[in-house]
């Protein structure tokens, strides 16, 4: 028996953050699924991708979080679904880069609580 799986390609809006050494990390915001009509203080779900992950790999559970009222974003590390612009790379990510991403998102939604995964 062959099972066919319908894949829904979600759309994301990418914002790149340039780091002091010229490296780039990004925040991908889920589009649709009611994200545009959420109140300013909607809770944030910050997703840190795995070593090979990218935003679209998490579509099913990102939509589930959106349907429960979370504003959803996915963090990408240097070289993960982004060009690697500097020789600085770390498979597990960089704490300074993650801090910059969290600070950026928090500056946009100051009244929101957040959870990171």
C-alpha cells in the first residue's frame, strides 16, 4: 500500500541580523496561520533549528503552535540555510549569536513572554 502525504509549504519572512564580524544569522517568521492578527503581547515561540534543520522542516508543529496563539519564529545559525560569510562556524551554534537573535526578537515584542525550543 502506498501512502501519499500532502505537504503544505509554509511561507516564512526572513530577517537577517549582521553580526559585528560580518557573519549573518537570521530569524524566520511564520506567515499566515493568523500570525498577522495576533495581539502585540501574544506569546513568542523561538525555535532553534537542529544541525541540518531549516524553517520548513518544522511546519507541522509550527502551525500547531500558531493555532494556539503563539507568534512563531525560527532562528538560523551561520551557514544553516544561509551563506557562510565568515570562517566562524560552530555545529552547536554560538551563544553570542543566539543572544543577538533573542534580543532582536524581544526588542520587537517587548510585552510578550517567550519560550525557546
